[in-house]
C-alpha cells in the first residue's frame, strides 16, 4: 500500500473512531460519574420500554415521583417530583356509560365546576367538550402514559431487557450523541475529500456540533427530552448522509421515518430529499422508482406509529401531550399548544436572551442564565459563517429550507424548552445548518475555529454546571425570569 493509500485508510477508519472516543469521553466527563452509573430522574423511555416488554401500552400505577394526598398528610412528601407524564381518566357514569378523557382547565370550565358541572375533553378525533354533572359520575379511574414519541424507547429496549428501568439512560444518550459527529465527519470526508486542509476543517466542524452547540449539555445529561433530541438528531444526520445526491433513497426514507418517531416535526426536513431526488433522478421511471423506495419505510413506520397512537388515545395523530399533567394546561387549552402568541418569547430565547452576572457563593461573579436558556449567538457563534461561504453547494437551499421548516414548530410551541442552559430546540435543526456551512465553504474561514472555541467555552461551562450546581447557574429569583408573567 502506498503512503497516500495508507493515509486515506487511516482517515476513513481511524479518524471516525478517534472522533467517537473524544466525543464520548468529553460528554461522559460533562455528565459525571454519578449520573453515568444510575438512571436519570426522568427516564420515561426506560419505563416505556419496560411496558412493552410487559405487554402494556400504559404505565403501571403512578409515575415515579407522584405524591398522593395521603402521603402529603403523612408528610412523606410535599409535592410531585415527576415531569411530563400524560394522565387519562376513565369515568363511569350513572347511566352506565363510560367516558375517557382529560378535564378542561380553562377559566370558563372552572366556572362551570363551581356550579357542580365538570367539562371534559374526550379521547378520539372529536375534541368537543362534554359537560357532566358531578353527581352523575359514579367512579374515576386514572391511567398514566409516556406521552413522548416512541423511537428512543426502541434504542433503549436491549438495555431495559437486561437491567429493567435501572438501565443507564444517561450513558446511552452519551453514546448516541457521540455517534453524531462520526456521521457528520463521514459525510464531509466522503463528499468533499480531505485535501487542501479540509481534514482539519471537517474536524473543527464536528467539534462545533459536539462541544460548541446546545448538543453539548443535551447529549451529556440524558432524561427524556434530551434523549429524544439526540436520537432525532442522529437519525436526521443519517438521513441527510443517505439522501445526499439521492444516493440511497430507501435508507434515507428509513432514517427520516425513525427521526419522526423521535421528534415528529423532523418530518419537515423532507424538502432536502425532494431537492436531491428532483436534481439527481432523470426520467420518469427513475424518479418514480426512487420515490417509491423512499416512501415505503415512511409509510410502514408511519402506519405503526399511528396504530400505536390510536390504541392509546383513539387518535392516530395524538402522542399524548394534550393530556400532560402539567401546570401549563390552562394556557395550552386556552391559547393552544402551538400559537403565534409564543413566537416572540421563543425567538428571544433562541437569539437574544443573554446571561446576567450576580455574586455567587464562591469566588467572584458567575454568569447566570434564565431557565429559558441563553442566546445561540453565545452558544453557537459559528452560525455567523452561514452567509460567508463561496463554494457552490446545490444542496444549500434544500438544507436551509428544511432547517427553517423544522425550526418553525418549536418557535410556535407553548414551551421554550426550559429547563435549559442554551436554546435546546436548536438541536433539531442545527446539523442541517452546519452541513450547509461546511459545503458552502464557510468553515474554511480562518476565524471559524475561533468562533467554535468561543462557543465551546460557553457551552462547556453550562454543561458542567447544569448537572452539578444548577442553583448557581440559573436565575432563581424570580424563577422564570425574564418571563415571570408565565407563572401567574
């Protein structure tokens, strides 16, 4: 083998391995030994996987951290410590009929309750309110569900089969997060080569994703929300790699389908493949063949997910978030789960929310951030390279349109992503923008490594403090600063 051949072989196999190990060790260090050796507090996916193994679609009994009135009276607990579990009630009525649903919590419904009338949102496609006299309700039975899309539970299934709900979901999240820079590096090296300094350029790009973006704290801390985003981002990157130049349509469809089972709005990344399909496939027969191969796994997996949704909530498009037992239910029912009313707040969280400096309990003054996070300008300043590339990239607009389409639902969502150090919903689309930057030549700029280094310094600080000293990282007085009115 020639020297050049040996170098290429090393680059093809050794570099991805080194990148994986560096990413994994870095994320594990941020997570800390204590969190790596036990399940996280919010290991919903482990409970969902265990339910499947037990032949159930619902959670058995109360969710972990539930505090019953009896326990409160006995002073065994003061409040619930669980997050984002869905609860469905089954009412047996005096006339012998039953109703499955969730109580309406709007101001109008609360006024009805004071008159002895309860308003309920039933399961199924009919979302109209049912008003029932309280005296007509004979009994009430509650059923708890994991309301999140089921994809990450599949990844956790082998570990849960061995260790049960004690499976180490934080460690698994770190492993999956460390695979993302490997997929990105392989895509960059395969399509652009490694000559002309591109080897270093590609390494800086994957460092930007791993340590200079919200993926740093998301990938290092497990928990149901973060695990879902990491699984979705991994599948999304694999989708782009498989769909590049319409190389493997069936595999691209499979990866996109799996991404949707983690984060449903990742379906809006479809424009990327449509652009590749239209540009690369010539002739009606070739286009039809590629389209069918791409659509087949999407249709099969989509049907399975919709069947799962229908079996649980009598609605093929309902994952269960409508029934979350959370304090924001009144807002969700009055304003909606998605609304332009939330856009201003979420844009501020993503791009302009800055930290404050206050005296800490130890050495000096520490930067503190809102529980709603901090601006991507601080946490991913390399985004500034997007408009400065000079290389031709046919995929550029497909990537950016997909990124915008994926970002929009989160920007209209009722929750900003809290509790977070940096705007974590950007993890859903940042990889698409990073790929556009690299293939457009923006990562070749001499100041790109400087921006990556600055972003990494901020993200590593936040990821380290997030799991160790959250009381010294977040502004706690007032607790929802600067959106205190949301707690009213």
